C-alpha cells in the first residue's frame, strides 16, 4: 500500500469523509490523489455514497488516524494540550541521558522538538507500519517513536556506546517494542544486512560536504525503493547556501526530491547540553573574541524531508575518511576541534 492510500484509509477509519476532507490530510498531487481514490474504490477497499467515502470494513483493517495534539497548518506547528501527556512520558525516558561528547560533535535538541519531529513524520505517513532507520540518536528519537507504538521496526545505529546502552536500557525498562540498537560508526561501510530494508530514515548529518555525503549516503543505502523517504536536520549556521546547493544536487543525483523544509524546527538547549566546556575550541570564539558565553538557546536547525521519486541510485561513498575530514571544514565554526 502506498503512502497516499495509507493517509486516506486512516482518515476513513475515523469515520466517513468527503473528498475535500480527505484531500486536506494528504500531500500527493491532485492527480495522484484522485487516482488513488479510484484504485481503492475499484478494489472495493472503500466505497462512495453520494459525495462521501467510507471504508468497506469487510475487506480491510486499518488503524484510525491518531491526533497527538500536534498539527502543521498555515500558521506553522501547533501543539495542543494533549501533546503534554506524550511529552511527560518522553521526559521520563530521557532523564539522566548522556551528555554530549566533544569527539562526536554531539548535542541534543529540546525534548519537545524531538517529539515534534516524530509527530511530523507520522503526519506525513512515514511512521505507521514502517521500518525506520536512524543513524545517530543522541536526540532519542527512537524512544519518542517507540512511545507512539506505530512503526513495524526501528533500527538505531550509534557510534557512542553510552547512548546505545542508554537506549537499550530504556527500551527494556519501559517495555518498548520493535527497537534494536547497534553500535556503528558511519566512517565504516553500512553492513549488507541493513541495506534495502527500510521505508524511512532519519539522521542529523555532520555539515561538512563529506560528512553530509557519508551520513545521508549511508541512510540512502538503507532504503528499499521509490516512494521511501528520509529526514535530516540542517542548519544555516554551518552550511552556507552554496553548501545547500551542493547537498541538493547530491540528493537529486540519488533520485530524491525535497518535499518539506521546516525552518528552525529544532533548538538545542545550552543548559541541558552543558556546552560551556566546548566553546574555547569553537572557531567562532577564536575568530571573534570577547563575546562571552551565550545566555539563550541560539543553535537551531531546519528539518528536511526528502522522497525517492524513482529507483534509488545509491551514491558512491569514500572508502576511508579521517575524523578531521568528517567533522571540520571552512564553515564549521561551532564544531569542537578534533583532538
């Protein structure tokens, strides 16, 4: 079943809807949407009475759309009161999480922003019934998705053993199902058994050109085929428009198109990350001295969604790469120096 059909059916599982109510909750072209409606009706999965569509419940079982209290409309992202329940559960899971390590250029976003990512992915039809591949998870997105209980399987690849151990512990303590955690460094080739298996990937790539290519490239290798999707964070702070241009060309060469860019979707809390010890090694502090330490959460990233529009053409990736090549270039001014 394709993503558009899934979006239609989960709305109809909540009750009959007319054409306009259904088109409001999917994001294919009108042509694709109408063809999907016709296909579902022809297959007797749905039926139409007058101007209203409803499920033929004898032929299909589908979970109703779940309102997590977070929606994207013309005013941006809105969080309703019932979002707080999910947030409180995630807050318990995230307690005593490992602090960032300088050698991995780590830093986690606000807890509510991790949840917003998970919910946006669900809104786009990329969570329910999907196999999800996560490369690097100091944000604990796997746990947020696990709390939703909708995906078929989640695989987390993470280089930091402290984080793999923490996620594994929380999965057991809170009895979360369908999450596996593997220790893996993106400098190494992606194991064959993890390739061409997943429907959705998520990563926050290093923002050097090589770092982006390696992180996103490994993720692309994990996906099955056309219609699969990927998500990644990307800043304008350490990635110029010229670099964005190169990134976009790379994605198009792999047969992906950008469908969504949610600007400044995720903020990184200074106090929680305890980054003060890192600042002396940042190039921005060396180039412009006397600015002191920040008193606000200033570092933020946009959330980008991509989708494969044809057969995925996996990229050729470097066979070997040093940590300095991976993490540092002429624009990474808020990245700790590699020791």
